């Protein structure tokens, strides 16, 4: 039966090439946008080097201290923590194997033979390199001891090495960045800027920074991540740290009026969601559901319009076949059989449009890679993205084909033979 449906569907789609073309254009463009968005999200959050152990990693990416001033007014300080918060309350958390503190990237300028080189620098500790698995091209990352001694050493990514030294080896040579001189000890492979934790052009020990106020304060400009021991419960780690921060004395908070500090360890996606405008930073509970709900609503609205248009095209296409439907119903074809046939036809059309959309998506992603709009991006259609694309196409086909097929199946044979007019 299914083979018969497939052969009949291909013949019908060739019968009216204009309707088929219009439908495929709408499907392809809709899936193009959805697939590019899916590839971007996969590239940002899916487990891959150097964040290949996300199932054991938690991030504290935002901190907020707040308190009530009365009359509905709130006093607040955000949006990152100081090293002291993690030193006092995150060390020796049960189930934690490694704790790392680091700063976000900031642009620094260097001058080589009168040529300006702008780079993104990140200051980290030595444990940072033990949690993340970078691909080392030359030398090594800096160590815990080098960080503790505040040695002016640096790790470069591949592209930054080429900017400074061309194809020559970089190990042992020096660079100037952020008004300091650093000795290069390692070179690693480029990391996409969409991977916000490992991304940088230059990494240096945080102890080499001249301004050190946020190393002794609970609030500052630092983030942290922990690698849980194998088999450890991530929820228990999160709950224990939240319980510890909830007991912080008011006297330790930055200024008068602050009573509570929130800086939870959470998954990479939830850490991202906490910095989103829709999230409540005063709530230590995961905020990812808010972003999922918002993205879901946007996706539904985006898909709804082309779906309605495709439904209208399908209704017109099916109603043109009203005499055929009338004859088949008069000879005993059931509504279930007819609905099945037309849904299969629409799914075939949608999957064909989906394949075109996948090809267009691949071309657009390659163009994004070449453009440099997203530094060091390597966007592509891996197996996960391909499966998402096939599922999106199938769902799109069902959504746009069920109603026209149901409406067609409700026709009385006599009305169908008159062209579908009652």
C-alpha cells in the first residue's frame, strides 16, 4: 500500500509543477532558517572539544547580590563574582574533582612593527586547562604553579600565533598585550566565539593582572566552573553551593542593604539562560525553561505563517482533484485510505523541500564560516543537525497536510463529482 502511495504521489506532484514549485520554495526557505538556527545552537551548546565533558561540568556564569530597601525598592549588585566567593564557598564541594576560576574575554591591542593587532584575552587559572580539552599544537598550557607565582606566560590560538609570528614557531618568544609582556608557552587550536567559556585569542594567568580588587571580594569580574567526579550527582553539587551562599553573613556583602547573594553552578545552557533578559537572576533555580519557552514561541510563530500558506495551497491542490475523489469514494474508498494517501503525498513533498533546504543550509553555513562574522566558527550539518532537519520536515509535512486531507475526506461523493461545491 505504501509503495502504491509513493508512486501515485510522485505522479500527482508532476501533474501540477507550479503548485509543487511554490510549495517547495516555501518549505525550503522555512527549513533553511530553522536549520541554520539549529546548527548555530548545536555549535554553541552541544558537547564537543574543548567542552567534551559537559555531562560532568557546571558553570557559575553570573552572580547577583541584592536586598530590599522597603516600599518595593531593591538594591542590587551584579553580574559576576570575585575569586573570594569561590575560594571560601566552592572549595571542597562534595563530588567536585576540579574547580577553576576565570574571567571573560576583553579586547587588548598589540603593536608589531607598527602594525596593530587586536585580540581577545582571557585570564584564567591553571585548573582551567585540566577541565577543558584543547587541541595543543605547540608547547603546553600554563600550570597551576605558574599561576600561583604570577609568571607572565601566555597561550595563543593558532590564528593569533600566525598574526604575531607568521609560520614560525612561537614557543619561548614574547608578545606585548594589555600593556604587559608575556612569554609564549603554548599554542592551541582555534575555538569558535560561540563557545563562550573556552573562546579566546590569548590566555594568561589571572594573577598577572595589575588590578586585584576582585580577588579578595565576593563580587567582581570572575566566573567559575567545576568538573564533577565520575558518578557524582550534579544536582547535589548545585544545591550544596546554593546552601553555602545562602548562609553568607550580610557583613561580607559589598555594601549596606544587600542581604542575599546568588551565583549558582548550573549546566552550560542554564548558565547562558541566566544572562538572558527573561531570566530572574535572584532565583537560584535553573532558568533555562524560560529561554526554551521563548525560543519555542518564536519558532511556532515563525512556522505558523508558512504552514497556513501551505495549507491553503494544499486545499486548492486537493480540491482540484475533487472528481477523482468522488469516483474513488463512489467505488468504496474509505476516508482513512484517502487521508493516508494525501498525507503521504504532502510528507513526500515536504521531505523533498527539506532536502533542498538542507542543501541551502549547508551553503549558507559555509558562507558564514568563510565570512568571519563568527570568529573561528566551523558550522556544519553534522548527524545531529541532519536528524533535526528530517524531523522538522516531517512535522512540517504533517502540520500542513492533515487539515486539507481531513477536509477532503469529508466530501460527499456527489459533491466531489461536482468539483467540491455544495
